[in-house]
C-alpha cells in the first residue's frame, strides 16, 4: 500500500503520524527526548523540544520510507539520488583494491545507500534478520540485488566479511547499534558512555582495509549521498582508541544533520556498571 503513494504523500503522512505520536507522548518520543537530554545537556530546553519534534518527524519518515523502497523496482530509485558529496573518496578507495569498510550510521535513509553502492561496486553487507518471517522475506527480496551479498550477524557472517575485505572487496556495517554483550565495549558517544560494537574496529585491524562513512540524507524531493573520511583514530591498533574514532566519525555525520539521526533508538540501554537494560 505504501508503495502506491508518491514520496511527497508518504512524507506528509509521516509528518501527521509523528504529530500524533508527539501528542500521545509515545515511547519513541520519550526515548528520543531522553537521548537528547543526555547528549545535548547544554542545549536550552525550548530548542531541545523543537529538535525533538523534528527528529520524531524525520524518524517517522524513515520508518515509512523503508517499506516504500523495499516494495518498488530497484532501478526506480536512481532518480531519487539527487547529489553525491565525497564521491571521489569512494572512487579512490575502490581503485586501490585493498578492501573498503563503509560505516553506515542510522541517519536519514540507509536503504537508499545500498542502492547507490550497488551501482558502484559488488557489496557484502551484514544485517540482523527480522523476527517476523514475512518481513524477513520482504527485506531479502529488496536487498538481494545483483552485486549484493547479505550475511547475517553471526560467526559465519563475520568470516564472510573478513574474506571479502581480504580479497579487496567492499563491506557495509551499521556501527551505532548496541550489540548484545559481550560483543562490545563502552566508548563515549556525544560524551556519554555507549556500548559500542567492536566488530568494525577488529575488521579494520585484521585486514588493514580502508574505511569511510556514508549516509543517505533526506532532501525535499529525494536524497543526497554523503561520503566522508573517518576519524584517523579508527585505524589505531588500540581497540579503545579505535572505538573512540568510530563514534567520533558517527558524531560528525550526526552533527551535519542532527534531526535525521535515529534518536528514538535506545543507544544507551546498557550501563557501564551493570550491563543491564
């Protein structure tokens, strides 16, 4: 049903649903506000409220855009990518053929990034299988494009990523999810201890691959792909320093488009003293 709507209508619907969530004080709003209080304690309360509402609206747009993208023909998304910033960084990295790890934060629309990257290079991407079989099948059908290899977040999936990078291939990881213990370590994110996955840092250390960030920011009539260099600390042999670099790289992406980050995700659900939710 969502696929039958235009992108403009879909986003208007999302804005309406976001307003309802805001008025009903939904759990998404509460999580979002709590995260912003933690990460932006010095921001005046009124400004934080405005940012909270904009963020809830943008997060809802993302929520509706994902199945909209999954349900449409693959090539139909090319006109939606209106500009690409930093494409030379990607081209240069691909030319070196020594492996490239793309860090893809939960900002804007991450599904459109997959469509862009598949046009540039064969891709191996790690994902978390959906709990519902119907959703899992839909995601598999939408993401299994020519040139895309999906691997689950398992031990065999990690081996597949290592093999890809060592062969000079390209992989994508979402670096800002709170992994189940003991798959992470605490590292500062906007000055707050956040349980951070160590997988990306270990892959870089073991393969000596290159690393860039990439996001799909939302524009009025489509999307903009933004590719950036990562913080140099990402390449440190010291795991804690590398994690600091990864979170700093994500922070930079967020600061460029604050309201499009998924602040409604429970990024700080694990506590340093107990690792309890």
